C-alpha cells in the first residue's frame, strides 16, 4: 500500500468511526422533531451531560465509562420523559418559534449550571486499555473509538428494530407521519411524544457516554455538538432516520478528510461549508425529502 | 345506539355546528349529507373527540363520549375512517392495517381480522408489502376502510369514502359499505354523493351551514322536493 493510499483509508476509517456517533446524536434530534416538531436546541447539552455522567462514574467510582452506559442510558430515558412531561409539554401549543427559543434557553441554563458546578476546565478521560491503538491491516484504530462505534451500531440497530417491529415503535412512526390519524387508531399521542422525547434524550446521552474517552470534555461542548447536529439533519433531511445516519457518517468523513487534506484548524469549518452548500442547492437534504 | 344531542362546536371564534342532533341505532346505516363546509367532518371529529363541543352531549348507550379522549372513543368501538384516507404514507399497507388494530383489545384479534379484511378487499392481499403512499386512490380508500375494520368497530364512521374515485369504484365502495353493515357493523356514512348515500342508508340527515335541516328515511329524503333541488340537481 502506498503512503497516500494509507492516509486516505486511515482518514476514511476515522471519519466513519466518529461519524457513527454523530449519527446517533442526529437520530436523537430527528426522532424528536419527527413526532413533536420541536427542534431541541438543548440536545447538545444532553450529550454533554452524558459525557460528564460517564466521566464521573469513572473518576469517582472507578466504573468503566462504557459499562456505565447500562445505568446512564435508562436514567436519561426517564429524565427525558420527565423533562417532556413537566418542562416541554406546556409550551408545545405556543408554536415552533416559541419551542425553539425555549429549548435555546434550556440549553444555556444547563450549560451554565454545568459550568458553575464543574468549572470550565478541559478534561480528558484515559482508559487504561486504550493507550495503544489497534492495527488491523496497518491502519491505526483507537480502541475507545472502535468500542464506541460497535456500541453505537448496536444501539442504532436496536432502535431500528424497535421502530420497525414493535407496536409502540410503529405508533411512534405513525404519530410522526400523521398525528391526527394516529389518534384515530387509538394511539395515545401524548404518551408517544413522551416516549420519543425520552428516546431522543437517551440517544444523545448514550453518544456522550461513548464519546467521552475520545473527546475533550467541558461544560459548553454541547454548543458545537448541536451545530453539528444541524449539519447532520440538513444533510440527511430533517425528520428522516436513515438520512440522519447517512448525514452523521458523511459529516464524520468530511471532517476527517478536511483535517488531513486541508488543515486540522479548518475541520469544523469544512463541515459548515458543506452545510451551507446543501442548504443552498438541496434544501430537502442530500437524500431527498423522505421522512420515515 | 349513538346519540348526538344538540352539540355546538367552534374553531376558535368561528362556530361550525349549531345544535346538531342525530342518532344512529344499532345495525343501521345512517347517512349524513350536505354541501361543502356544512359541518360533516366537524361532526365526525367531534364524535371522535378530536374536537370538544362547547355545549350538548354525545352518548353511546349510557356512556358519555364528549368528555372522553380519542383513545377511549376508539376503545368503545366508535371508529372513524377520516376524509382523504389519511393513511400513514411511508409505511406498508400491512403496517397500516396492523395500526388499525393497535388497542390492547384489538391486538389479540389481529390475525383473524386481517383475514376478514382480505375477504372483503381481496385486491389488498397481494399489496400488503407496498408502501401505502404508492397505492392508487381506490386501493388507498380500501386500505383506509380495512384499517378501520381492524379495530373491530361497533360503529364505523366513514367520511366521504367515494371522494375522488372513478364511477365504477364509487359503486364498489357503496356495495362494500352495505356488505360491512350486513356483517353486523353499524355505519354512519358522511357523503356528498347524496343520491347513492340516501339510496343505501336506512335513514339520513341533511346538514346545512352547521345545522340539521332535514331528516327522514333514505327514501323520504330522496323524494323530498328540497333535497331533489338542492342536492340531486333535479
Ligand atoms: N381547522 C379549522 N379551522 C377553522 N375553521 C374550520 C376548520 N375546519 C373546518 N372549518 C370550518 O368549519 C366549517 C365546516 O367544515 P367541515 O370541514 O366540517 O365541512 P364538511 O361538511 O366536512 O365539508 P366538505 O364536504 O367540504 O368536507 C367550514 O365553514 C369550515 O371552513
Ligand atoms: Mg368534510
């Protein structure tokens, strides 16, 4: 293999691995939007809280950060349902602009409380088994990112099975396609909205838990993540789950190529340039207007 | 028996129904006819508890429906097939039918009722895997009615099932409505196709600007001067 070829494959692999986690965050945002027509600007903070949860589990209680997902994901699911019931539901009739401003306010509040509680320090979490990267086929694969990718794929597949095969999953899709018709089927649309908000929150937090050994951790990390979310859902078409998965992986790859072939400093900028180009030329997303 | 008693319904400040009353007895086909904007859809939505009346009552036997949730109304067996089909367009026909039997009680009966639906609509059987949004208009209407039947309705409310269908399909649709009724389902049929609806129905009501202006048996209404002039163009 030539050196150029190796660099290409290496950055492609890095991009897909990181992209799988972006995809998970984007899917969370998109399922919530599909059912509730809320663009949750506090979604990035859910990722941040997931990261801190796993971080403290490791530093305070010596629980492996990946293992801690078993506890945190269900807890965030519950927290998301409660947040919907007591914080979000009341403002839903106010319309889309109101909910947008409201979730922006929540985002600021959560980030600032976190800043107050944990200071603005940058933290890293180093897992003992993650120092040496794996070298399959001469490509360096960071261990934490490989584990995160595997778990993200597993969680996304589980979500897919839930949505495709279970009655409640079908009800979630029905509600996002036509809430009034869903109500006529005897679907409790309120309950479905609550479950969906819980799911979206759990996905964001799970991504945070999986990302923490691979990213710097600080209370305002959610800001950049929520912007990435926008890029993802615009790439994939807002409301489409396959679109969000494809958009997430695509963004990961674009950033990774950008970092290698342009400059690390412009990694994020390149993603946003893509975002603007897509908005200008294909506002329905790269993969058509399909919603599912 | 379903009894709608003097209901008043408004969208914000605009009142759409003014003291509407009618009843649907067990085993009947009752037609609710009227021009565009008369309030037919509003009436069905109110029975389904998607809208709340500001006055009046809706009763299923002794049970009040007007203070229930839409879910409860479905659980009582009062099922609506909405205007314009309202299938879940990105799901398969089969998934749409399964969603029709979503309630806990209906789930146990699903495979039996699927068979029943395919007996009534044989054309749907081979199309189970097709995405609902790609079905033809006629197939979509059959699918929508089939989805309603999956709930095991006591009373099936159909909102303009013949809308947008070719004449031959319209006839087929009315034939199917009769067949469903003969299998023991009470029917409340909303139609603009006044002639066909009144010919089929045991009794009918004429709705005009949110008020019931005429009622009688199907035959009586068909013979009525005013109906002939205003709705049949005779
Ligand atoms: N969502 C709404 N907001 C405000 N007004 C409405 C709404 N839906 C219906 N209306 C009004 O209520 C009245 C009755 O409408 P409705 O849809 O019940 O009529 P319809 O008899 O079903 O007519 P069509 O045969 O055209 O379906 C109309 O004047 C309509 O403009
Ligand atoms: Mg109507």
